[in-house]
């Protein structure tokens, strides 16, 4: 099966940087365990969710701390690619 069109231009590296900067206050964002524990770890999200579900969650803020927090489309793509890469590392 071919990868979605958005996946071709997404950067997991850029998504990892965004996650470390914006998401780590509430989520463990890296395999090393860096980040907070208020939300699910990105590793568990990668394991339990499809890319489309991850994209939807990132597009629509889903927690009070994220109210008003809006990622641009390419940032959603990058963070989604990063989270998906965590599943590939297992």
C-alpha cells in the first residue's frame, strides 16, 4: 500500500523538534523517556493509533492546556510523522 501524499513531504526530524518544544510538558515524547506524564506517551500513541487519528487529534486541540494551541498543516504532518516513526523503532 502506498504512503499517504502528506507523508512524502513530512519530516519526522522536524516533528521531533516540535514535540520536544511544545508537547513535552504534558507527554513523554521520546524513547528516552523525556517529557511529562499528564497525557499519553507518544510511544503509546504510535502503538495504539492510526496516522489519520493522530492527525485529527493534532488538528483539533484535545485538552485544556492545548486550548488555543494550533499547529500549521505542515507541523501536524511533521509531528504525525515523528509519532509514526516511534512505532517503526520498536
